[in-house]
C-alpha cells in the first residue's frame, strides 16, 4: 500500500475540524455519547477477524494477538458505555448561607493520541473511547510503521458517526513523520492533552514540550521488566509466564520480559526448562494459526537485536 502523509496545511485543517466538532460534541449528553461509543464497539465486533488479520499483516503479530487487540478495543467501548452514565461529582457543604459547592467534570477539547507500532489499534481505543464519552474530540497520530490499521479503524468508525448525522472532526487521523506532524501536535496549544506511547526518550521529549505550554500528558513508555523466580516457585507456571512475556509480539512490547532474577537453587532447572520451552516455539508466518511468534517490525529492529546479543556475549 502507499500512504499519503499529511503536511502542515493538512494538519491545520484537521485541527480546525476537531475544534469545530468539539463545540457540538460537548453539548451532547454523556449517556448519548455513550450510545455512539456502543455502536462503535458493535462495528468493531463485526470486523474483528478482518481487522485482526490486518494487524497481523502489518506489524507481524500472530493471529491470536491481532484479534485479541481488536477485542481490547471492543472491551474499552463496552467499559466506556457504562462510564458515560457515571461521570459523577461530589456536592460539598458550604459555610456561606444559600450557597452550594459542587464538582463537575468538563471536557478538555481536542486531545492528541500518539501510538506505537506494537499496539497499532488497542492503545488508541484505551484513550479514545474514554475521551469520547467525556465530550472530547480525538486526533490520532499512529506510528508511521503501522498506518494501515489506523486507517481501517477510522473508516469503520467514521461510518458510525455518519449514520448518526454527527459532524466530521469528532474522530480524526493524521499520518505523517515526526517533524511534519508529531512535533506540531505536541507543540500545539489548541490540543490541551497529549497521550503518547513509545520509548522513554520520546516520553521525556513529549513531557517537556507539552509541560512548557501548560498542557497535560499521559505517557506509556518502555520498560525493563524482570520476573523474580524464588526457590519454591511453581516451575511450570514460571516457565510459561517467562516465555509468554518474552515471545508475545516478538518481544516488542513495553511489558516484554527482559530480565529473570532467579534463585541459585533453581537456576539450572529453570535454564533447562526454558531451553526446552523455547525449542517448541514455532517461529514463522504470523498469518498461520499454529505460529507462536512472528517477525520483528523491520530491519532496524533486527539489527538492534543482533547488537544486543553480541553485547551479551561480550559480557559473558
């Protein structure tokens, strides 16, 4: 596929559309916004298998993971529907006569969601479904490594908005590189909140830029996750947890298992069990149902992996 990337003019057009749509979307009662999100969840249900296959095709996840990610979107829609009727606020007693104090949640405006290639759909839904029931419009900048999934999701959900005679600009998509789109989005004072998923270095950059204009951030960043295996651990459970944590998405998740801290008494037994387990992991075409691990996202990822393996050998 060939994707046309947005330029500065396209970006500004999308932002203006989202601001205009926000003025009417925020006026719709939250339970009715929840009804729109319910319909979105149903639209995703109808397209679960096809969307899951597209995720697999684009980023290399196995079919079960691809479809599982679509299910996460559906689950978030279901959760948000209930939440749309629970935007409660406290009423507080005032010391002034004939005076009342109360807490009311107000929508922020257009919110930006920047997602990574490893979860090209689910992470957007975690943010967008809640933003929608809260009365916000959403601007999605997907990873340039995985734009097809984002385009497919938007085409499905735009139909729901259209069927309900809602204005363009409630859900927005802007595909482009970091300099032409990403930097504009995080610097834009018209976007009060940025949710970004990526590396720690990226998170520091986004946090600094958005904070400098007194915006808000939600950051989900890379990790260095360790599993601790004690002397009396259930070895079968430990092996399955380690392998699943390391093999899922070919080790490209922020939650991927990267270290094992193991008691010396069970070190040898665990090592043998892990080697045996890894020998049974079928690596190959992720579209085939019996494949357990697909490919890395691109050649750059392969090179980084090889460099890390070499460094491990040098460190003994």
